[in-house]
């Protein structure tokens, strides 16, 4: 239950931060990244949920602390491939309806 609650609360916190990125005095405003588009907010939220879900495998696979036993190389490779795939989807998928991906670059 605690892993799910932490994941849900952290997702909501990140969503709140991303939606208020252009509000003076907030954490992301201080990082000077500028206002985020709706597509960028969707990409950030998708990437957070995906990566935290894949990486939670390491925390939930053992009874005790996750660092007591090393994971197998096959598990590390699978999680690594899933994380790379999710990152590529988050950076290249046309969130928000544009066909140029979340990077905002377009030719034409």
C-alpha cells in the first residue's frame, strides 16, 4: 500500500509543479525552464509514471531492503530497455496533437 500511495502522491505533486511552472516563486519557475505546454505536461507525467513503475520492481522484489540482493542481469536489462523505450516515447510521441513531438521542432 505504501508504494502505491507514494507513487500516486508524487505523481500529483509533479503534475502540480508542471502546471504551475510559469508561476513566480514555484520550484520550476526558479529553474527558469519557462511555461510548459499541455503536451509537455502530459509527457512529463507519462515519463514519471512509467519510470517509477519500472524502477519499483527493484524495491518490491525482495522481502527486506532492496539492496540486500543484487538483481539478475536479465532483470536489469529488461528494466533498462523499458526505461529507454519510455523515454523515447515521452520525447518523440506527439502529445497534445502536434506531429512534431514534444520537442516543439517542426520543419516547414
